[in-house]
């Protein structure tokens, strides 16, 4: 993926965040329910915000990207759309 200033890959984001690679290749993941597929944890939300912040050009760009991705809420007393 190309951002405003440089190339970003999933591997580079994982490396930057110190994310574990997860189960070994070929390992069978645990079964998930339909509700799990749409649930976003607080940690996932924090990491997504960090990735967007690292790749935005300025505060206005950051605010716009976070809003478009549903990572911030228009109302401070409500959770962001991805957490609802």
C-alpha cells in the first residue's frame, strides 16, 4: 500500500507494532461466532488508530481518516462506530 510519503506493508505495520505473527502456518484457528467477526477489541482500536496516525500527513488528514474508518465518534459520550 502506498501512503502519502512511503510504502506501507502489512508486515511493516506488524513489525512496527510488535505484533506477534500468531499461530504457525497451517495451524487451524479456533472457530468464531458471527458476532466475533464484527467485534473490535479496545486493543485493535488502539492499534488501528496508531497505524492511521503514523501514516497521516497532518492533524486534519488524521481526523478525516479516523472519521472515515469509524475509529472516532462524532459524540464524545458514545463509542466509535467500529466498537458498537
